[in-house]
C-alpha cells in the first residue's frame, strides 16, 4: 500500500509539499508553526472551493474560465444588497449568493449543452460579460468596509474550534465532494462522460446534461466563494479576483486532474490548491516578489501536463506489451 501511495500523483504532491515546508522552515521556522499553517489553509480556502468545482467541469472534458468573474459579480451583488438592506440575515445572503452563482453556471451549461458551443469559448465570453455587468451595476465604484454591516463581514471570520468559518466551509466542500465523487451516480457520470462520452451514451448517461450539471455545481461554489471573499476582505470592486481563474485551473492540473477528462481525485485537487497556497504565502517570506507566482504557477502547469503525458504513454506501452505477450 505504501509503495503505491508513493507512486501516485497524490503521494508525490504530498511529498513535494512536505519538502517545500521543510526547506522554508529551515530559514523561517515560524512558517511551519501550526498557527501559521492554519492561516495558510484559511488563505487557500477560496482556491480549494473553486478548484473542486473546476474539477467537476474538467472531469467531463470541459473547462470553466468564468469562475473568478462569477465570484466577482456575486460578491458585488451581495455587497450592494447588504448596503441597501443591512439587516438582511447572513443565511439569506448565503442563499442569494449560491443561487446567483448557480444561475450563472446554468447559463454556461445550457450554452455548452443546447448550442454545442465549445466550453472554452462559452466561458471566455461569459467571463467578459460578467465583468462588464459588474462595472455597469457599480458604476466602477468600490464598496468599502465602512459600508458593509458588521454581521456581513464577521461571518467568514468567526472562529469555531480554532478555525475560521471560511476554513470550515472549504472542509465541508471537500467532504461533500468525496461523497459526491465516490458514492453518487452524478459523480460516476462525471468520470464516465470524461473517460469515454460515446460509451457513456450507451449506458444511458446524457452527456450534455451531465456537463451542464458540472457547470451548475462550479457556478454554485463560485457564488458561495463570492460572498465569503468579499466579506472576508471587506471590499468589492470591478477587478476583484482578477486572473484567479488561472490559479484555479493550475490547482486542478497540478493535482492530477486530466484536461482530457475522466481522470482525477478530490485529494489531488486539494493538494494542488494547497501547493499553490503555500507557494503564494512563502514568496514574501523568502523575499521573492509575488509577481513570480504566475511564472511558478505556469511552470507547474507545464510540468504537470508533461508528467501526465509521459504517464499515459508509459501506460500505453505497458498495454501494448501485454497484448503482444497475449498474442
């Protein structure tokens, strides 16, 4: 069991994270302190939530580049709603955020399913549209902390059993995805559609509907993250989370989620997000400009894709060899 874990993508990534923490802690021991690691996890929580939603989409051979724009638009909407109705309960705000994000995910899913438009084209278009809508409804103005109600800002920061609510939200989403992927027909359909869509049709799975469901799930999680993000940082503006969709895709690819679909795990997506979160938090500590994060993320994507391609070729050779021996 241990050798197979070491050879797995999750095992390799976990070892890389531990090695990274060890290297950083040799120069800055406080970085690996439990309290600081909890802060790093909390900082990475939005990326974890979005990466899991993106995982569902990528498993079905699609991609959602509108998640950050969905997050930003939902965040702006709930922030404006809070300024207009400061007494609106937080549970209602959460429902509105999730519902609004779900609606935007449904738009993506229907365009891909009913009009058969390539997912990358659809989500590039909706990403631009959602960003434009933010500017229209806000007039390009910011909503700052003093305009938000105390309850609105406090919810993601409330500490329960030593962790903020934002961290617990990420943990709940991880647990939910483990159940979804491992025990539900929808989770199995994600893998079936991504692995072989033609075979999936013969088993009674509607490919378009399954892909649409993945987009809806991704949109719902983006909407949830929109409120959590705006409330935690106590600010809403047009370019909020600009470029964050690239980090989300990077977390998935680094975690072993195959862009070709049908391959990936919740653990891989979680570890991919944690790897990027640790890198992002470690750069200022080791006096490296945060702008290098994009270069590091891009390099990690290329290495991960190359690793996947090499692994697939190796598996192909093994299958061919077995076939030759059988003949």
